[in-house]
């Protein structure tokens, strides 16, 4: 079995050290300058007809204003609440469940969320 090479630092080119993972992300840190890098991973291969739970993980384990703003543009249900309201609503939640849906629906939503800077995934 071969191991993929560790990613390198965008800032200084150093080899990054693995620093942790969630079910949807892998986290790396540069030993030289401290730059962090996060990559999205898919840990299972769902059947296209499977139902999955779409969820969001806050980058700093709590919501930031840019993330909440992106979430509002991404998911219509949140548009009738202000950024401040949503920030306090999610203040103590590292991860929020958006809802249950078909994998075929969830996959493009997750891609769109990552384009907006939100760590979305499903399980
Ligand atoms: Zn570095």
C-alpha cells in the first residue's frame, strides 16, 4: 500500500504535518510558519439514491460572520433571519444539521457551499 505524500505549505513550501480530522475534513499545519490547510474528504461512497444528512462545520468551532452570510445565501431557510440572530443561534454549536435529502441533491449543494467558503458535508 502506498501513502500519498503529505501536502506542502502554500506560504513557505515546507512539508505540512497532519493535525487532525473531522468526518468531512483533514487538517494540516506547517511546522515552520503555522499556516493551516484543510482539505475536504469523502469517507464513504453513497448509493445515488441514499438519503444523507447535510451539515455544516464551523471553521473555528463557532460561526463567523462571513460563514453565516454565506450560509444565508446558500440556504433560503436562513434568509429571514439576520446574521446576528443566526450567530447567536449557532454560537454554541460546532456543527449544524441542515436537513435530510437525497445524495443526488446534497452533493451539488456541498460543492456550492465549499465555493462559498463553508465547510459542508453529509453523512
Ligand atoms: Zn509554511
